[in-house]
C-alpha cells in the first residue's frame, strides 16, 4: 500500500507532500516534496492507494445559506440572535465541532479564517481529481480523506503544540524523536533531517499516516445522521487507535 499526505497551503511555497510505502516489514517514507504545485499533488493522489489532505474539503452549509440570502437581500435575523453564538454556528462545520468535543482542539474556520484561501485551492484540486476519474468523497470513503495533524498527534499521545515555524525547531526535533519512538517500524530514510527542519514535511508525514488509519478503518466516520452534511461540508478523520496499530 502507498499512502500520501498533503500539508496544503494556499501557495506551493508552503505545501508539502509525503509518500509512505507499507509492507509487512514496516513503513518507509519514500519521498517528500516541499513547494509542491497542483500538478504534483494531483499526480501523487492519483497514484496512491489513499491520501490525507490537511485542509477543509467544504464550507459550513449554514454559512453558504447565509451568504446566499444576504446576496439576495433575503436575510432575516432577529436581533436577539446576533452575537458570538450565532456567528459560531455560521463559521464552523459539524465536523469542526465534533473534533473540538473529541480532542479539545478547535480547527480553523474555513468560513472566517485565512484557511479559506487554502480551501479554495483544495476545491480546484478536488475538481481536477474528479475530472480524472477519482472518487472524491468528502466523507473520506474515496481516494482522499480530510485530516487534521494536530488531532492525530494528540490522539496518538504525541506533542501537538508549539512545533511550527523556525522559532520552535527544538520542539519539532522532539516531536520527530517521539514519533520514531512510538512507531519504530516507520523509517524516515533520507528525509529524517528534512522532517526535523520543516514542520510542513512532518505534517505531510502525519497526514500520510492518518491516511493509512483511514484505509484500515481506524478513524472516526460520520454516523448515518451526520453523513448527509459531511458529504457537503467534509469530515475530519481522527484516529481511534494508537499509532502502533497502523502496522501490525
């Protein structure tokens, strides 16, 4: 099995892609590319068995309805509902709220944060993947699955805070050490140094590991009641077992 992880950014300069090859002997990172453009990402996902993308796959349905009504001057909101709670319901998807309840970690709002720029790029990638015949199911049942590295790391008992950007390189090194201890079967190969220098590269590896968990059905999935909304908004797959279960 080949899993792919994409740490997506709005532009190629902060985007990383990692490939992991799985065998009975272990798992090996066979390639990591930073500054990944759209063509590389599409080809990587097309060639992989399962890919994890660190980016919202859709927008909140409540937000889309709000924008549509506002555009048509049909918005009727009682003043008693105006405020933080009302805006929160517009800003976050159902899956964002579930992940917060599960992990205590609040995903960024695709409706009201800069990650919307990343999601716009992701929407284009999904359209191209669908055009090439890939099954793009936003619930994670197809070629891609939405992942959230911080949630995966926390569920695996690994450090998930303060390892990003150059000021936190010592913490990133500690995270890579902890990852190798928790998953001794994972061989970072010649990319170990890159993972210690680039949080984008490390997040891409975590995304590829989470894609493996999704392929093994070891992640959260929407209930029948949640599935309809998840098909439109997307669904963050959070691991439900220890990292050790990814290679048995």
